[in-house]
């Protein structure tokens, strides 16, 4: 009769190999996440440094000029 179901028993080696694959995948994923976070934080820091607040009206504007001599926005000039 064919009422019995054969369930394959996995070897201990398969469990070890699966654990190694999981560890490698999680390590690669964590390294990639760290790179993405570093890129995002450096971009946000660069945007923050190039944002200047206008002395006259108080509006914040971005500038491509690295000098801090121009402290007025284009609308106030």
C-alpha cells in the first residue's frame, strides 16, 4: 500500500551549510546597509553645510559658493 509518506531526513551537513549561507548573506546585507547609511549621512551633512540663512529676511537658501561673505538670499539682493 502506498499510504505511507516518506519524509526525507536532512543531514547535519545540510543544516551547517544553510547556517553558513545565512551568515554570509546577513553579513553582506549588513555591510551594504552600512555603506548606504554612510552615503546618506554624508549627503545630508553636505546639504546642511551649504545651507545659509539670510540676514535680512531669515529665509534659508543653498549656495554653490563656499565663501560665507554673501549672507543675503537672491530675493533680498
